[in-house]
């Protein structure tokens, strides 16, 4: 099985990555308002999303929102200008970050208590999604090579 058969075309891959990262940023931006949906309170939200108690306040969330939107923008920009070396490097950095989160998720599958919301969200959503996004982001980053071959 080749890399091309498991990864979507670069434009679809970029659309997938940018969409998910942007929605994640918007969800975190929503939480800066003090809303806790889909959890009942801040503590439940923090434990479900992170597995620990972290304040869901603007000083904590806004830098994450900025990071997610920057990552989304880098991947989108690279998909439109695949020969730009800085955009490619940024896209590779996004892929590395997503890969690290996926690897951390694998670790947490063994380190976290199976009865928690975080454990099941990590197992069913966070880790698989980060792994898929890492592969898709690498597909976008490789687009420079494919564009040159045309």
C-alpha cells in the first residue's frame, strides 16, 4: 500500500486539516466566554478535555485559539503555494505537533483511568483524529514535491 492510497489529495487534506483546526479554535473561543457546553461545569469540562483540572479562562484559552488558527492558516496557505519553503516548514511543524498529540494519546490510553470521560474521548476521538490529521498534514507538506514533478 503506497502513501498515496492512504492519504487524501493535498487540497482535500488541507481542507480537512484547516476545517478541524478552525472548528477546534472556535470551540475554545466559545469556552472563553465562560460557557462549559457540553459539560455541566468548568471542572467537568477540564477533566473531559484534558484529564486534569485547568482553568478554562481567556488567558489560558486565547493563546491556544491563536495557535490553532495559525496552524490552520499555515496548512491552508501551503496548499495554495506549495513551493514556498517557510509555509512548508510551518506545515511540517503542524504535522509534528499533531503527531506528538497522537503519541501522547497512545501513552494516555495506558496511563489514564479507564472509567473517566477523558479516557474514552481520548481513545475514541482525540487520538485517532490527531493521527488522521497528522497524515493529512504530511500529505499537504509533500505537495511541493508532487507539484514539482508535474
